[in-house]
C-alpha cells in the first residue's frame, strides 16, 4: 500500500515538474516572440515617423526591411499550411509560395493606399485589376492539379482549403503592411500604434481566455474543435481584450490624436460627436477580441480536419509559426476588408 502511494506521489511530482518545465519553455519562447514583434514593428516606426522627428534615416531601406520580414513570415506560414494539407513535395511547395508572394505584392484589384514599395515599382502606371484576378485563377488551377499528386484523404477539399486559407493569410499580411507603411501628409496614415493596439487586444484576449477558462470554465465553447476552450473563458478574454483596447486608445484619441490607432479615421468620427469616437473605439476593441478568438478556432478546426496537433514544431512549446499567428492573421484579414471600405 505504501509503495502504491509512493508511486502516485512520484507521478504527481513528475507531472508538476514537467508542467513547470513546459511553462518555463513557453515563457522564454514568448519573450523571444515579443522581441521579434517589437523588432518587426520598429521598421514601421522608422519608415513612417523618421521625417516627423527629423531622424536621419532612409525610410526606403526600413520600408523594404519591414516588407522583407513579412515575406519571410509568409514563406514559413504557407510552407506549414501547404505541408499540413498534403502538399509535401518541394516541387509543389515552391510554386505555391511564389504564387502567394506574387498575390501579396500585387494590389488586391485596386490601389487603395500607396507606399514606397509601390512607388519604386510605379505600380499605379501598369497595374490592372485583372492582374490579380488572373493570378488568383491560375493559383487555384495549379493547386487543384497538384492535389491529384498528393496522398491526402480529402485531396480536392484540401485544395479548396489551401486556396481559402492562403487568401486569409495574404490579405492579413497586406493589412499589416498597409498599416505599417502607408503615408499621409508626410506622416503615417494609420500609425505603428495601430499595429501595437491590435496585437495587444489579441494577446490579452487570448491570455485571459486561457486563464479565465482554466479557473472558471464549465461550458464547452466548441468541444469538437477545441475541447479545452470554454464559453466562460471566451467571455473573460473578450472583456479583458476590450478593456485593453479602450485603455490604449482612449487617451491619445482625446488628447494626442496623432499617437492613436486609426487616428485619421477615428478623428473624423470625433468631429461628429465626442462620445461617438469613444463608442467606436470600444466597438472596434470588442470586434478585434472576438475575431481573434474566432481565428484561433478556425485554424484549430483545420488542424482537427487534417488530424495534426500543430502546424510544425519550429517554436519550442508553441508549435509552428502559424500556430502562434493564426489569431493575428485572421484579425488583420478583416482589418484589410475594413480598410478597403473606409
């Protein structure tokens, strides 16, 4: 009897040690992720704010650095996505990545916002809406042909999923680049604060959804997709994400508008009513928080569909790059649509 108790105690201790080790790895990895994100956004700051503060920095170089980091992330993410859907051969992956990067570079049917990248290539002089349409059809046709050579169980469905999820990723990164690089009257049209604001809302929503669900979770949110997620956790995450968004945006909105998120668009609303701007910030914060959690579920569903735990194991204790960026990509995908409208 004593031996049984000892075995149970040893098992409990080992489990606790493993959890502590896993938590330590997660924290260290998270720190490096935050450093990378800050480094990434720094190039946006240098590209759009250098002239305002008289910094002797060539915005062309920093713009290309910002754009280049986006390209590297897209390559890694599309590689993970394509591989998970059965496109495991290099001769399939390379053309897929090339098509995705081409769609990322070209304006999506119309040129809404100009930046240094487009100016250097004089895109507005030769680009036509049919460019994007032709590439989209060619990309879909290609992955459908490739699907015939995959060993995936649902090859045809996987081809459509690759096309759809690729578009979400492409437009998500387009939004990130447009927010980070678009200029207006010698200043940033949207501002790096917009990027930080969105990232902060998503991070706080995700973190407190996890913590809240662990403590108070009773009602399963989507048991067939992500059994550990709860309705209580989602509501707590949304609440904290919304409060975070309001706290970051509300002060600059009223007292230092040039340092607020989407400040040109939000300030135009303030001209109608002082209260309207605050309400808009709150609504946007709620929307971003909810979209982030939907994005997480959407990519979790995909992993369930193809029967994998993570998209890769490149990030210790976190899975793949897409596993870490799925919520952000989905949020920025919708932000891209909003940018086109406003």
